[in-house]
C-alpha cells in the first residue's frame, strides 16, 4: 500500500511544479528523466493520477487528496487501489454509471469542468461536452485505399480489438502501440474520427476531369494532405507551414506514405506569401491554428491553464490567415476552413468574417462535428466556393 502513497506524493509534486508552460506530456517526460529509479509502471501510475487531476478542470475547490479521490471515482470504471485507501466507500461503487456518481458529489459543478462554457458555440450539448473530459478519448486510424483487409488481419493476428466505425475508420484502445504491427502512414494514418469526417466535404471535387491544384496552407504533420490524396486521387499538391521543423517531418511522413508529387515551403500565411505569387488553387485546405479546445480531452491541463484572452488572439490570427490564403483561390475553387475548436469566435465568427470580407464566396456547408459523442475530438468545418 505504501507504493500507492508514493504515487500520490509524486503526483502531488508534479502538480505543484507544473505551471502549464509546456504540454503536460512533454513536461512529464522531462520530469521522469530526472528520476531514473522509477520504472515504467511507476511512471504510468503517476501519469494517470496527474491526468485525472486535471480532468476535473475548475469544477471543485478542495485539497489535493480530495480532488484525486473525486477524479479517480469519476474517471475510472474499475477498482483502484489508491481509491481504496482514499475513499473505500466510493471504490465499492466504481462501476456505477457516471450520472449516478455525480449525484453523490455535492461539491462538483459539472459545468465548470470546461471553464469556458459561455464561449462554446450553439449546437453543442454543453453538459455532455463538459462530462466528456472525464473520459480518455480513443485512438482512431484511417485505413488507406486498398489496405483494409490486410490491416484488419494484422490487428486480429496480434489480438488487437477494434470497432469499425466505417469502411476506413477504426477505433482502438488509446494505449495500443501500432508501430510494430502496422506500417503507419503507408497502410494507415493515425487520425481522429472527427478529422476523418472532414473528407466528406471533399465530395464536390471527386472525379474531377482535371488534375486539381490543392494547397494545404497550414499543413502541420500533413494528415489532411494525405487524406486529400486518398480521396481525390492524383492531385498537384502544395503544402506549407510556419515551422521549418514541421515541414521536415512532413517530408519524412510523405515518404512513408508514398507521396512524391508535391511542393512544400515554409511561410507565415498571416503575412504576404511571395512564394505563391501568380499561383492559384482549385482547393485550399486551411486547418487553422486554434485553441484546440475540442481536443482538451487529450490535453486536460488546458482545462486549468488556458487563458481566455487567447481566444480573441487566435480569432485575429485566423482572420489574417484566411484573408491571405483565399487570395490564391481560382474561380470556381473551394476553400475548406477547419478548426479543432468549440469556440464561436474561432468558428462561426470566422465564417461571418469570410462572408463579409469575401462576399463573392458562397458558403456550401458549415457544421460542428461533435466527436465527444464517440470518444473523439470535436471539430468545426466550413466549405466555401468562389
């Protein structure tokens, strides 16, 4: 039992010293690097306690030990040795449905788990969205064309359970390590369920009679670019990002994915883009930098450390990015705006900005993808046509 008190004390040390300056996963990796005596199980147990601590957001005000007891009770569905020590009467009820657990906790304000509920855009079930942060999202893979059966055979041969959400989308336990089982990027792409749904918006461009010119203007690791290749076939692809290290990683990823026909460059799309002078595109994918508020189930430290003023800062940045990128859209072309945010300021407000500043663009569709209902990220996507 002393082992679990040791886990609790180490987790308390983490929370006392972590101030949100780095993503929690990176900070923990650095923290454990200075404690070589801790084995993999020790690190796993401490990490779990810390993540569950942050999953409560700002819903309770109590001591560290009390907060851990509440978080273990709400976030777990199986017996916990630590909870046996802290709250044995709760551990005996660990398998209750989440709503029943919440009724036992008078001190919990469930709508304060996510501390910016008033900023959430209409159409999202706010109560359900708040509670979704108590649950670790699943891992999702997108099977690339003509790889379905071999991927499923490999998973089954290795005893990896999966849920088939569509012909190409599988849900897998978050703890699953795929690198030794599947050829990641060649056979499958690790891509959230909601991100995969964005492919449906590319339907108007499928079976184009010409080779489409596509620009992924905030490409990051290139997941949307690979999806565009898989959905649209042979395209003339251009990718860019503000970070040179990201572009280097993208090139390595494209090599694994077998994508060779593309151009890539480093640029700040919030300013002028001299590299694209005279270049116009049939499709511009703008997966804009954002708060990531729809993904905080994976990074729950943001429930505590994110600063509200950042929302407006991202709104201003997004306006600049869409203004400079839309200028490179060919007549009849499509502009796809995407965020992994739930905030009105980053979604509907940007759509309104585009409609006001670029009245020649027609809004084809705009919708929130409530991924939290499937243990996935929540995203927003809007498609325009010039």
